[in-house]
């Protein structure tokens, strides 16, 4: 029944998008302390953080530095979890927060922005006891909520299903989510604890310049409540409550909100409602959906008939994401008030056409004015490196220069392995570009501009180029290429 509803919803979304036509790109971006527009570009770090006893990723800061050199990345989506923050009811694990702070500091030393992502899959992961079965027998069958916050009322939670996502449809999993969202009328304390965990994180990282955003919940699921009823109801209400609570201890960090994954990951529109950011000044709310086209989720490659299906999904996803982003800020005018970050996308890159798919997604993100964070930094078929650390095809696709921080209003930008062009309305400050040093070498970039953009500093060790502007042009444009002898 759930699959039938999803197919019908997807068909309706496709028809609606086809009638509306393409949406205009966004010019809203996350900003840093200097007010510069940030183009978020990097990896989720990493899947092992879901299940390791210390709650930390397996990826080391040194490996992230390699990623920066190879692909000019500038951001990390760092997985955190409720079960690690609040292992027993009401008690915050300060040692875990200390470990997080140390890791964030290391990423900051490498010049990265960090998005802290409260991750979950299939609600929670815990070890079985005689009284309570487990949600999963393997490390990726479920994670997130602590065992004490998981109430399945003795219902079945079968594991080893052909697609791990099917575990969401298990009666026990559905009941756990229904308790969390208040659908059952029992265990209203669960959301209080979730808020408590988030406030502890926000308080610890308030004022930290490396952390750029808090991602409030990875791929929310509504249990027996789905679609608009779930997103416009309990999900929007939780986001508003978390946003208000976080602002009591942290006024400045951006807050990322995600739609439900079911359907929206495939291109259907989201029913999320508008949010009010209680901070003084403009809202700092970002929309951070994911993208997993159905043919690729089912193990197909980006070739043959599936390629056309994936391209159609990507077009509908783009337009629906832009529409939702324009309505999320309750205080805004509906025009580019909410930045967009593609929080996850990825596939088995051993499949046919994988590199072409990744290039298509990145080009789409650039076209629509969105940042992106690939799933994931883990080694293997989905990652940029193999088990021995050797680069895979992902590295070649992502090895392009990028604007890290733009002083002014970023209008558009385009990048290839050999060229970066940026167009923006300038403001006071320095615009920063990062290039992949492994492909560009240590050669000084050539800066070409007819609108007064000039190079003011080049650091070949980090591949960082700083640009300044002069003159009175309302819009400036620059072309950056590697100097070839």
C-alpha cells in the first residue's frame, strides 16, 4: 500500500512540475561571520559514526586534508547522534561533546566548514535483550535514537530485508516513530529529550566559527503519518520548537531543515510549513533535502532507459526544492530568503554511467544556486577512495575549483577541471577561491577580469586564491584558469 501511494504521489508531482515549467535559480547562500556567501561543497563524514562505540567517524582529519587537496572541498557534514549525546535519560555525555569539539577544531585548522548532522536511519539502533528485539542485525540497519527512547511495544522488527529502507515499514519501527511524534498519545517526553540533546550541542558550539550549521534531523520519517499531514504538522512543529530552543543559547548558527525522505528524495514536493527564526536580524534557516533517484536506489546504473528516468527525476527535484525553499522563511518575502544545500546524494560508482550522473548532479546544484555534500567519505564503491586510499572515479568528477566565500551577492558560477568563472555584486571584503592542488599543481592561477577583479594572495600549499575588487561596477566577473607553461 505504501509503495502504491508513493508511486501515485510521484506521478502527480511529475505532472504538476511539467505544467509549471522550470523555477528560477536561487541567489541565497549561507554566510560566514563577514557576511560572505558560502558555497558548501564536500562529503558526509562518515557512515561509521553511526555505529562506532565512541560515536566518531572513522575518517581522520589527515584524510580530509587529502580530500581538500584532491577536490578543493570546503565542508564536512559531520554525523552526530542522539544516542551518543544523551546515552541515559537527561544525562548529556560531555566526553562525547569534547570529542566532537576536538574533531571540529581539526577540521577548522584545515579550512573546512562543518555541518553538524543529527543522524538517524530506521529510528534507532540498539542491542537485543530478552525483553526487546533489535531494529537491525547489521551496522546500517538502524541508528540514531538511544535504546531507552525506543518503544516498539513488542511489535515485529524484521531484519535482513532486500532494501534496508523497507525496515521503516516494519510494525515495530512504525510504532517507535508514532511514539516520538505523539501519534499514540504516549511518551510525550521523547521530543523534550531530543530538544534537550540539541540545546546541549548548540550551547557547546555557540560562537564556534568552524561550525556553520545544525542539521536538525536526518531523513525524518512519520510512522503512520505521511506526506503533507506529517510534514506540515508534527515535523514543522518539531522544527519550530528546536529552532526556538536553539536560539536561546545560540543566535548565529544556521539551522538546516530536511523534508521527509520518502518521496522527496525521488523528486516529489515537500509539505514543510514556514518557520519563524526568533533571532534578531534576518533568518538563518537553510533547506537541506537529499536526492536518490529510484533507478539508482534499486541498483541500476545511469544508462539506457534508467538514464532518462533519472534525468526526469532530477528536473522535478530541482524545481520542487526551489519552490519549497522560497516559502520556508515565515518572515521573508518569498524571494531567495532560504539557502539550499543538497545534504546527500550518491550511488554505487561501479555502476555504468556513475561519473556522468555525479557530474550532472553537481551541474544542477550550481545552476540552481545550491551547495552539496556527497554520501559519503567512506572507502569503497560509494566513496572517493578505495580501501587502500587510492582515488576513485569520484575524485576525477569533483576535482574542480570552487568559490569558497564571495564578498557580496553571488549571482552565478560555473566550474570545470580547467576553469572557474564567478559573477557577483561586490561588497567590501575578500573573495576566496579554492583549487585542487593535485590537478592544478603549484602553478599560480591566471585571473582574467574586465570588471576590476584582481588576485591579492595565492597560497599554493592550500590551493587558496584571494580576490579583491576595484572600480564601480555593480556586477563583477572573473575567470580563473591554471597557468600552463
